[in-house]
């Protein structure tokens, strides 16, 4: 009886929210469209990082002074289906000029810019703005100093400790990437002692154009300021490196409230994370990484009541966050000439069964007077190409494999890599929402669906790289409004010069 009553309330609430959104200004987009836009931006960010990894040049530290400059251009074609079976087609063009100066391996200066253009099919953009320019911006830029290499180069001294300082803008990736995988403007310091003990420190804020995890916040896709302050301590024990860390996140966004009809929503989400884990290997073929984290802090509650057909504004309250998440990755290397490997991964993140519409948003979020049990971090894990859910109220299983099938033949075909991943998705809390709408009456159903992904990377020449990605999500029709498969197709060509 309680479940039936909750389903009816959520049905009435969904109708009321649709009516409320219809009253918003004509230039705004609906809550569901905002969630689609946030997911789309995360998918593009994953592709961007894959591209950078494929072409980013290494620095030959053996040279006294090394200067490298140039650019690479990318053309990408993307076709994907959203959660209401609407297909979106995008052609994206980007230019990344870069400059690197390295002196004796001790001093490094690096700059990489970014500019581009997004060309959508008519009516296919997620924010309703149509084609858009990717404004010129600093993609990465920093100064890095290595004390040990400096003393070796200029004093001939070998230190049994080291201090590596980096100041500027760069990607910060902690542990498995469960809690933190963000571009940061700030200071990063790595301290080490005899290669056994390491301490990493970070203090900085996200670049303004970072896409926020809370898709209901005004300007979430182009005006975000969150601060990160933390430390990670690690120690090498044989082939293993266990670690423990603490990270504080502070919300510096100073947006006006979101006003929709009679409802006004304020935003404030301050969190902290305590994590433990380890990375290393068992023998020469088994690699692993494991991370377990508890999230605390506080955030503002939902701003409306859904007990009737018509939404009524209610006072927001600051409530405690009490959430958790875990991630385990294992790789098995065949150690063959084709560099074949098999991968397994598990992701588990807690949910909150009194959140109203979304596991990550403030609007339609946590019920006043209750702890927020939905985990929300700032990482970027592999949750599939087509479904790509937030790591919140999610249990995901992945198995995969990759190889260079023609590596033993030599020639241009030897640089072809192919691979595949297979995912199965569940809700951690079967009564809690995820980051997209579910059908009324789906409470108690944990299974969300499954997805196969395939990919191909081909370094055709030293300057030209081709990448192809295809994903197909099969949703559970007991949970989602549509049981139609969702397709994701991306083809990209990169030319470096």
C-alpha cells in the first residue's frame, strides 16, 4: 500500500513539474532537457580526453632544453539517442595549438589552447541554441618544477626525497577517478621520500566553463566555480601502493535562484570525502585498482512539495550528506605481441529514496528534514557510451577486452587497436531515482538495462589518427518509458602538425 501511494504521488508530481516548467520563460529549457545536456557534455568530455591521450607528445627528458610547439585539429561526427528516443547529430571541429618548453627535466612550461565549432542538425542541439562556437580558451597551462631533477642537473646531487610543484591549469585525477577527475586552476604539490612514501596536495578551483553535476542550477553548463582542497598519503609495499585521502569541495557558485512559477530554488552543495584504496599488481599480468569513499557535508533540500497536483513552494533547509561509493578495476595482460588485455570493473554508489526527481540535482532533490544519501562526486568513470549515467544510485558491472590484431604483421595495420566492453546496470537503492526520469510504479525494480560498446583506434600515420566508438543501450521497459535501444556513434579524425 505504501509503495502504491508513493507511485501515485510521484505520478502527480511529474505532471505538476511539467506544468511548472511550461510556465517558465520561453528561452529556458526543461529540467529533462537540462539533464540530457549534462549527460551529453560528459560524453563529449570523455571523448576529448581520449583524443588528448592518443596524441599528447612525451617529453624526452634526456635533452637539456626541449622546445615543442604545434597543433592538432580534430573532426568528429556524433549521432546519439536521448532518453525519449530523439536522435541528435553533431559535427564538431576543434583546433588545439600547444607550446612546451622543458629545461633539464627540472622546469617545464606548457600551454594548450582550444577553439572550435559545433554544427548540429536542425533542432538537434540540447540547449535549443543550435550551432555554436566553442569559444577560444586555455585548455591547459602550467609551470612544473622537479626538485630532484634540478639538483641532479645543476649540483650533481642525488636526493632521496623529492618535491614536484605544479601551478596553473591541468587535469587532476585522483586514485581510480571515482571522486576527482577535473580540470583545476590552482596548485598541486607531490612530496615523496625514497620512492616509498608519497603525499599529494591540491588547492584550486574549477575553470569557469566547467559543466556542473547539478543540471538544475542556472548556467550549470558554462559558469561553474567549485573549490577543491585535499591531501592523499600513499606508501609502496612491494607491488602494492595503498593510499588514504581527504578532499573538501566548496560551492563558490553565486547564481541567482532558479525561479519556475511560484517555486524559487537556491543552490548550495558543500561536500567532503574520506577515501581509502590501493593500486598495484599480482605478478606480471594482473593489475588492479580499488577505491572506497564516504561522502559527508551538507546541501540545500528540495524547494517544492509534490503532495498534490499543484506544486507548492516550501522552505529549503540545509541537510547533512551521508553517502558512499566504491570502485574496483582489474586488468589481465596476456603479455603477447598484440598487447591484448582483459578488463573487469565494478562501480557501486549509494542513492536516496526520498529524492524527488533526480539523484544529483537540487531542484527535485533531497526531501527537507532528511539526510541526503545520494553519492555525488566529481570523477569521470566509464559508465558506457550510450547510457552514460551519473555515478549516483548506480551499480555497474563491466567486462572488456582490447588488442592490436595485426601487430605481428608490421606496416600501417599493426597500429590498429580494437576492443569491446559489456555493461550491466542496476539501481543501488531500488526505491530511489537516478539522473533521468523513470516510469511510475518502477519502485522495487533494480535492473536498468545492459549495453555493449565497441571501439577502434588506428594511428594511420604519425600525424593522423582515426577513432570509432559505437554503443547500444537496451533499457529495461519496466523502468523506462521507452524500451527502444539507444544508439551512440562517434567517428573522429585527428591531424597533428
